[in-house]
C-alpha cells in the first residue's frame, strides 16, 4: 500500500541526501490509528533513520477560555500546532529531526 505518507518520507529522505544533511524522521501516529502504527512499524523496521511512535499527548489540556500567557518560543509553538493539525486531519505527521 503506497500512499501520501510513503511519498512524504521518500521525498524528505531524497532532499536530505541531496543537501548532504544527516537526517532522521519521526512519524507520529494518532493513538486511534493503531493499525496504521503497526503497519508503519513493520514497513520501516529496517530503516534506522525513521522512528514510528504513537502520539501519547493529551490534547484537551489547553482548551480553556482563558487567554494563554505570552509564549516566548513562537516558532516552536507554531511547528507543534502544525503537527497537531496534521495528526488530527490525517492520523499521522512527520517531524524531521
């Protein structure tokens, strides 16, 4: 089964090799997508620079009506929000290490 996840991993690996970077990929799978997680663990078992994990975070914690305190690490927070949105929408996200 070849899908967008495989293509995304393949493309990022090719980019890293072309750029001469050391690369690693972390594939985060939604906790509800156990079968996808098992499939990806089997698929990438022989690939040392790809790790597949289940998202263990609890999301409801930040959903409050109170305005959040000032965030000093805006870039990091934005990246986390993008990962969260991708996991919510597709059931997985890739983070380049």
